[in-house]
């Protein structure tokens, strides 16, 4: 049997602060009806001032370690768009706070595809034999990079963290990952961006509007559908699964209409799609593990089920993966 990365623990965490569509309509030019019909989102969770990405990541990471019944890992990978600081990476702090001082730890930056990029990284270490156990966390406090009254971004994004523990195992075990498909197209970098504040363009001052996150929704929508579908088809092909054999499609929770389009192109009915964006919005790097945890906690994703994962994000970047669901304790978000 082939050596494989096996998912053996999962943890999810969203901050307690709920922001409903009604609350947003009270402070910006939008409506519950527009947000619901254009995105499928009813509410999202938002951190209090002073709560950082690492605070979310530590809770999700601890829950994943508990779910796996272990105290530590050989390395810690944090996928995030919103590190606590521009420098250093946030993963070492998260590892230390989880009692893993001395363990290699680093951030992965692929925006909403970050979890799948992290999964591929973890997979390479585990199948290559240089690690036996990896803690992979996807966490974003996305609300901290949005312009306060921007109706094109505020209604869409939410904060949260999801984490998995992966161990070295064999390809026929429940929890085993199949091939992971990744891609990028940097010529489309401006579609999803924080224009200023990096080495290319410094912030012109504390009120520089280019210091906030910006997204060109329409083209992003189109590329997200095309790339997620193609990547998922390729991952499914490599796993040797037919459309009927996909028990659960876990696509990046960007927009309900995107989920519908991707599911239709993949011939997977919506009843077999994980959907939690109505409650948490688009949580960027946390989206896939949060959706996995919620689908498993709700009983939609059961032991032995074949799950097809796919995501699209800034860069632009995309990816897809397959796995069979293991028998592990799960608490939803
Ligand atoms: O996480 C990475 C991947 N992200 C995504 O995949 C997101 C992809 N994009 C989307 O989900 C959608 O493009 C959005 C939800 C961002 C926007 O939906 P849309 O259907 O593409 O709307 P639009 O931007 O074309 O705007 C349609 C109309 C415009 O008005 P006019 O020009 O037709 O008069 C907007 O000004 O809706 C208006 N609008 C709003 N109205 C009320 C835009 N945002 C809002 C709003 N409330 N929040």
C-alpha cells in the first residue's frame, strides 16, 4: 500500500460576535435581501478589536489536537491572509502557544486557497517521510483588513479558523488524502488585492484607502467557477471517482451562486454540497476546514464518505483535493 497523509483530527472555531445582514444595512448602503440573494449569506462572525488571527488559530489548533487525541505535531503550518503582523510569520507564535516550542512552523499565503496549499505542503512532508504528524490551520480575521463601510467586501467576509491534524499512514485508510491539484495565474493578481502597504507601494498615510482589501467581484466570480470546477474534475479523475461517487463536495464558501455553478458543472447535486456560508460568510483560508467540520458535525459527512475539496483565491490561486472521511470526534463551528 502507498504511504499517504491521513486526516486524523479536526477543530473549528469562530469568534462569538455575530454581525447580521440587518446590522450591516443599518450602517451601509445595502439590504438583507441583496446580500441573501446575491451571496446566500445571512450572518458572519467578526472578532472584537484586539483579537488577532493567532487567537482564532490557537483555539482551532487545540481542538484539532484534542480530536486527534494527541498533544503535539512535528510541524505547524498556518494558512492565512491576515497574519498578526507583516513580520514575523504567525505560525511560530501559534505553535508556541500550543506548547510546541522548537517545532518548525511557518505561514502559507494563498488567500482563500491557502488551506489547500497548506494541505499540499503537509502532504509532501508526510508522504516524503520527513514528518509523521502535521498540524495544519487555516485562520483569517478578514474583517481587520476590510474598509469599514465598503459594501462590496463587508457583507461577504467573516472571521474564523479551522484546523486538521494529519499523520503518515496508508492510502487505503479512512482519512487518506488523494492527489492534490494546485495552480496559479499571477497575471490576475489585481483582481484580489490590498494595493498598498507592501514593498511595491508603501502606504501613503494611515488613512490610505489602498491599505484595505479590494476585490473585483464579477471577474473573480467567473474565474472561481472555471478554476474550481477544472481543479476538482482533475482531482476526481486522479482519484478514479465518478460524479456519483462524490458523497460530499466541500467547495470554498465564497458565494452560494458559485457553489451552485460548480456543483452543476461537476454533476453533484446541492444536497451533497457542504454549505455553511449562510452562517459564517467567506472565511478565506478557514473556509474549507470550517465547512468540513460543520458537515461532519451535522452528519452530512460520514465515516468512509468520499469528499472532494476545491478552492479559489487571490494570486490568483486555486486547488482541489480528495479524501475519504475518517472516524474521528468532531465539534462544528
Ligand atoms: O474568496 C475569493 C473568491 N471570492 C469570490 O469568489 C467572490 C466572487 N464574487 C462574488 O461573489 C460577487 O461578484 C459579489 C457578491 C462580490 C458581487 O455580486 P454581483 O452579482 O457580481 O454584483 P455586482 O458587483 O455586479 O453588483 C451588482 C449591483 C451593482 O449595482 P448596479 O451597478 O447594477 O446599479 C452594485 O453597485 O449591486 C450593487 N451592489 C450592492 N447593492 C447592495 C454591490 N454590492 C452591494 C451591496 N448591497 N452590498
